C-alpha cells in the first residue's frame, strides 16, 4: 500500500526497477555524485546507491532518477 505524501510527510519513497534504475521521491538533494556512487538526502537520513556507470537521468525539486548498473543500496544516518 502506498501512502500519499500528504499523509507521510518527511518520508521518501524509493522504487527500484531491477538493478538498472532507482527512483527517489521526496528527496532533499544530491550529496554525492560520481559514476560509482550517488548519495541523496532523504529526510533525516541519506541513501547511497553504488554501482557502475551511474548517472542522474532526471532531477527535479523533490525527486530524482538514478540509472546504471546498481550493485548496492545503503541507508545512512
């Protein structure tokens, strides 16, 4: 069950499409960006995607799409 953003303020939503794409909604900005790692702010924490040939395909005020060969996902404090 998906909760609408107005019901779950401060929460980010992450959708993975296989190991080729990650969509992060309600994020607070990019903290790290390279071909091997993308780290984004998600409320009070951060999420770090690792892999090969990573790129940010789309970036808006509150969401982004990471493309490439994803090999890892970390939740950081």
